[in-house]
C-alpha cells in the first residue's frame, strides 16, 4: 500500500494550504483532501473525540 502526503495550495480564498492524502487499496487509489476552517474553535483531535462520544451516546 502506497501512502503519500503532499501539501498543495488551497482552492479556497485562504492563505493556508490543505492536505492531500493518497492511499492505494488493490487497484484503486483513494485521494482525500482535508481543509480546515480559519474560524474553527476545536482541533482535529477535539472533533474526533466529539464524534466518538456522540456515536456512543446514540448507540445506547
């Protein structure tokens, strides 16, 4: 599995670049573009924890 990370200029009107992740599974290459809001108040870690907590609460 090939995994590469590159930084490319954002297509939005911001100065921050976005990240692009590529992962190959079999004959398919998946490309994921990650963009962050300049106004965001929580970190990626905070967002993931919030999503996990919400999923646990919904499953009970």
